[in-house]
């Protein structure tokens, strides 16, 4: 697939490398390709960088890997090239302005994914992968669950197929982007679990009671 | 143990019956024992009912099984008999005033459990069991996780021992009641999962990546 990854932080970089390594044609959108290329962490990268404007042109999938506070502004720069595209939103509305643990800048009666869907009504937003650290996104912890939420069934299928190609086997779909509220509100527990577990390399599995034999 | 259960809804009733069946000395606090006893769902119950006032006297453990919107008022009626007690808070701040799914009346920068802890500073509040349906509390889904959060280590141990007596094997402790924020913010995802799974009989398991051999 042709995949445009928006965002050059650790999540965007990890995911872009993983997708490129998996044979996808990847371009990474950034405000200033020259400045990004000059940063130390990009020095040994052979990823293609491009300006935000129009970076979604021709993409089969766009990944929002920006920080939550900068998401709407960043996607605004990408502009009309987002129309009609499947946008995999892996970001979280984390607010670190009060320190750690972060709080949520939107929650409960709204979500960042819904804000994105409202701002880009022609884009098919799918929330997924936001509930885990970047390395787990690409290399699932066996037996654990990944959620896929979005209004458009075909867009959910595109994302689900990609997830299965990473090795995800236990997917749970929500037929509405509104479910992103629950997915994003996982983060306050996630950050505290990282503290007591001493590692970000964990995930959850949903287990339903088996009917008695 | 002598256990006082506050609340006569389905959660309080289920838990009180389960605890009594497990050999504990259970009393259920209610505003009006006579009115509660006259309700159809209590007609075949042999549970002891008592007025809220002083119902925690002599208890080894108090369980808050009230609805979140009524918790502070109900516990206020229980009054000074809560001082020094271990209070297992299984309630959730669910607000159904806008319909289903419910929203949260407190979240993110505070939690119902912290409100209770602030209102009753001499009580040792432990948040647990709020993330699942009542039948799962008493009969764990094998392999799944239960969280225990509270400021007081001995109080957490009291609750953890009780949970193990129910059959819980995978416990994760948080050394601060502040972690209840994360535990309560699970509910928006829980109610949506109940919708897509078609059953409330599920729970999560936290799985950490195993180190490569």
C-alpha cells in the first residue's frame, strides 16, 4: 500500500520504519523535511520525507501519528488531500502541561477522533492502535486484543487487514467513531500500569466467559 | 469477616448474597430496612438489613455498592462508623441523565474514589471490582486481571485477600487511590464492549511481553 504517515515523533518514526520494512510505499509528512532530516534520530533513516501540504495525495492509507495537542493543526496543513482517504488515527489527546501522569484534553462526551472526523467529514477516520506503545503496534503481544472503531465499514476493513498483516489475531470492531471515547480514556490507566509494571510492553486481552459445557 | 454492604441495588444484592454464601457475617445498609424488605427482589432474601446510620460499626470491611451519583450522600448517612474502616469502593460515577451510554460525573483530574477518600479522611478507601459486572466479581473469568488501588497497604491487603478467596489470581496493585481515575475511566469502554460482545460477562487481562529466551 501507499501509506502517508503524519508525524515525526517516536511513534510516527517507529511505525513508518515498520511499514516500510513490511514492503509498503511510505512517505512521512512533516512541516519541514529539511529540518526533520537534520535531526539526529533521522540521520540513519532512508524514509522519504515530504511537506505536510498534499502528503496524502495518492495514499491508500494515511496514519495520524501526531501528538494529540497538535493533531488538528497538522491535519489542517495536509488539507484537501485527506478527502476520501482512510485515516488511521493512533494519536491520543494527552495533555502534559500539568506534568505526569498526563490528563486528557478531550474525553467522555467527545474524543480526539471525533474532532478529526468532524473537521474532515470527507475523510474516513478509523481509531486503532492508540492503546499501546509503538513497538507493540507492529509486533503484537500474542493473544492480546486490538480495537478498531470507525463509521465506515470498508475503512475499518482496510485497517483490520493491515493489522492482521502485523500479526494481530484478536480484533474487536466498533461500528462508530464515537467508541473512540472509550479507547482514548484507556490512556490514564495505561500510563499508571506502565508505572507499576515497569515496562510499556504490555497490552490487554478481552476475555468473555465461556458458556458452561 | 464482618462485612457491611452499603447499597441495595443489583450489585449490592449480588455481592451481599455471595459474601454471605462464602461464610461472612453480612449486613446490608439501606435508608429504610422495612421498605427494602418489602421490595419484590428482596422477598426471598435472608440477608440482614439495617439502617445506614452506624451500619459500619464493628465491620472488618465496608463495601460501597451504591450508585455513583448517590455515593457521597449515602456514605454521609453511615457517618462516623466509617472511621478507621477499610472501605472497598466498587461504585462508578456513571451519569445516565443523557441516556445510554452513560457519561462520567467525575473523571481524569479526579475520581469518585478520591472524592470519597477526601470526604472520609479517616477511612481507608480501596478501589477495586468496579470494572466488571457483579457476577464476575464473585466468580472470576479465569486468567483475567483485577486491580486494587488505595493509599493504605494494609487495607489493600485486606481487599486482596478477600479477592483471592473469590478465586482471583491475577491482581495488580496501585499504591495510590489516585489510580482510581484510570479504573473508573474504563467504564465508557466497558459499556461499549458489552454492546458489541452481547454480554456483560467479560473482563480484561493485562499481558506483559515476555522477554525473549
